[in-house]
């Protein structure tokens, strides 16, 4: 079997996506190893999750750097020191610069809780509810210099239910995030992912031409 892909996970908060990756590696659903978890926030719970699983952690506090480029240069040093091959943003609440992207070309991925290009930025679930969207979801994409913008690897659609609030919608979206991120990274680990302009081509992609998620569902009857 090929050597596992070496991941560097960058996060700022709770790290449920990190946990899902840890679990997918343990369950042998993901041919990768998490070489290091880096946080810009010393109190991020994701650091605790990493330490509990014996994964190296580093804190790179953005406040002490005079520019975003200088902050990214330090991230690159840390990631290289741990032999990272793929940089995985998992709730990392900083915009990355060409310094990081140039050091890992087409090797930085992000997850976002909406079907991009809808609802980029902060509070994507709140934005979707405020807009009255009936379907939102999850996007895993390669990172470019714009927030929540680069070529899309995996998307999962999630219906918005009549009694949803932000917290309930967030929980259902996160359940799909936790499946989607491991799936996307496994496709990369298998060498099946190629970028052509804005499109990502996936070897052996077997999309179901008849599949659709409707909201409300087509089968639902409104009168007896
Ligand atoms: C996730 O929902 C992720 O999609 C979002 O931050 C959350 C982190 O959760 N990222 C963005 O909104 C990026 N624009 P986690 O710390 O529990 O993994």
C-alpha cells in the first residue's frame, strides 16, 4: 500500500472536523496521517482533541506578526518541519496569503458550511436561513487567495427544514461536513483529483444522473 498522505490541519476553534478526520484515519477510511495540528488560538479545543490522540500541536498566534504574509511564512515553516503534504483548513478563521499557497500549490483545502458560491464568509447557516434558501449544504474546495472561493472538490446538499434555527441547521450540516472532508481528502490521497481551471476532475467519478434533492420532497402530498 502507498505511504499515507501527510496532513497538516489548521484550525481556530472546536475542531469537530479534525475529530472526524482522526476517526476516519483510525477506521482506515482515510489513507492519511495527521502530522501536526496548528492553531492561531491558544485556547482552541481542537488542540485538546489533537493532544488526546498523540498528534503534535503548534500554536502560531497571529497577533504577534506584523503582516499576514509574515504569519503565513511561520505557518509554512511549521508545516514543512512536520513533513506536511496537504494543508487542511478546518475552521481556520484567517485568510491565507500567496506565501502559504505558493509553498503548497494546489495543496491547500478548505471546508465551508454552504453550497458555494452561495453564502461565503462567516455565519453561512445564518445567511442561508435569512435568505430563505430551501437547500444549503457543504463544500470542500481547493483554496485560492479569495475567501471560500477556489475549485470545488465535493459538495453535499442539505435541506433546510421548516422549524430550523441556526443551531439545528448547523448540527445537520456538520454531520455531512464530517463525511465530506474525509471523502475529499481520500480522493486526493488516491491521486484521483486534477484541477482544470475552475473545475476539479475526479477519476472514476460515478455521479448518478437521476439523483436530486428536492425541498419539499417531490413525493410529499399536500392534500388527501
Ligand atoms: C465548520 O463548520 C467549517 O465549515 C467552518 O467552520 C466550522 C469549524 O467547525 N468554516 C468556515 O466557515 C470557513 N469559511 P469545527 O471547528 O467544529 O471543525
